[in-house]
């Protein structure tokens, strides 16, 4: 086989593999959106405007505040006491949900089996803040006033703990339509 033909063939294989990988990722996200467990998180105060990025809402979740404080205390203690375990900047939390799928409690995952009303959710630290799912929700310009009434974020959680934000909800739990 000539060098030019071999390069074209290899380029075609690389492109095909990239397309397969991208489509597999899309398929996985679609499956999570269709079949993932529903979780609703109460929002902490948010700012629905960014001059540099347009209209978006910076998201913080009320349930993560106590976890973040626990994480900071644990990290301080782990440096001074060698036998104290340190929580990583990425990991899992266990959330308990009520009959309306609202998260009522959260704790760091210690490996015990889940109860029927619990979900395992991935967390990560971003700019010193413990984040579940995403830390921002973008919407069309001019819709900031509508989304300023958001009090909850609705997520779909996959079996691997990935949380995808699906909607913003008002104080009555109704989806805010863009």
C-alpha cells in the first residue's frame, strides 16, 4: 500500500473512531435523561447575570454547604493527624430523597449499601466550592427575570453517579419554561 493511501486510510479510521466515541457519549447521556433517577436540589442564593458570558445562573446548592464545611474541617485535620482520612476533591456523596424526590440529607459515601430512598452522586471541588452536577445554568438573553424565581434544580442521576441538570424549578416545584 502506498504511503498516501495508508495515511488516508488511517485518517478515515481515526475520524470513524472519534465519531463512534462522540455518538456513544451522546447515547449514554440520552439514556441517563430517559432512565436516570430524579433528584431535586434546593438552590442557595444565586446571581442570574454575567456581563462577560451573557445570561446565566451561577448555581450553589443548599445541601452541599454542610458537606463543604465537613470537607474543609476534615482536610485540616488530615494534615495534622496522620490516621485521619482525607476526603478527595472528587468522590461520591449519598443523598436521601423524599417522596417528591427532593434531597433532604447528604453525607459523604463511606461504601455502605444504599437504602431505597438514597442515590449515590458524584461531587467535585471547583474553585473551592463543592459542586454536584453543574455550577451554572445558561439561558437565553433577556430571560434573567424569569429564572430569578428559581428555587430548585432538577437532575437525572445515572447509575455511575453522574448528575445532569434537566430543569430549573420555582418555589412550587414547577418547571420554569424559557
